[in-house]
């Protein structure tokens, strides 16, 4: 597991260089998506730190937050209405209690259909179909958290969680690359993924 964490840090370091370029423009739509990408990267970093501390239940909980952050980043850029985007920059005092009601995760993914790249939408759908129920159980102190925390976590499960988080990190890096408006950075994401394929899920696109 230490080797996997070390490789994951290398992957993260390469992806984080993208954020040195900044978004292609300062529009609210682009900026809000960019900020949510940074939130997703922070969650990925926190997950690795929690694993290193042996706080596996908390690490699994945070991967749901990571997934929701990258989902919202994509939704804000591709599918959110202008008013929803505008609301993200309003202060709490400027918003009424229900003014910023955003769609839930499933609704955001549905809204992305036909607007975001098909491959990205498919990955969002597949992740949710496979992981969502179990992640909810961990987040809400359900049976998964009770049994796993009580009996211990298999190494294979934790390694799978780390790789899943790295997969979401890759999606985040691709979203950030798109937001830079630089096609060369977008192409570089694929090269980075293949250099670090040992710490990623087996879901890489064909070269």
C-alpha cells in the first residue's frame, strides 16, 4: 500500500501542474467549475492522508465528496443555467433559503447527458452505479461502516479505494485541462495517465 500511495502522490503532482495555467477566462461559469475542480483535488489529497493515518472509514466517506465535487464541476460548466451559475457567487445573505437549490448528484449527471463529452458522462454513470449505495452506507454510518470498522479493512479494499480516488482525480485533471482552453494540456492528461497506470483503475481510454 505504501508503494501505491507513493505512486499516487506522483500522479497528483503531475496533475496539479495544470492549475498553474489558470482557466481560459474569468467568466462565472468557467471560474465556478475551476474552483470545484480544486475542491475535488483537495478531497483526493485528504483521502490519501487519511489512509496513511489508518482512518479508513473516513477515507471511504470522503471519496463520495470527491465524486460530488467533480460532478458539480462538470455540471456547472456544461449544464447549469446561467442563474444557477450566478448563484454560486452570491453571498449567503444575498440568497433566500431556497435560492441555490442545485440538482442532486443523479440529476446533475442526467443533465450532463448530451452536453458534456459522452465518455465523461459514461464514467460518471458507471461510478455512481457501482459505488454510490456503499458510499452512502459509509457516510451515514450504515452497515458497511459498522461491519468494516468492527472487523477490519482488507488491504485489497483500501487499494481499490485509492485507485478509485485516483480515477476521479484523473477526471478532475481532464476537466481542469478543458477549462484552460489549451488542447496540448488536454492531450498531456492522457500521457500522464498512461505513465501512472499502475495506480489507476483499469478504465483508461485507448491511446
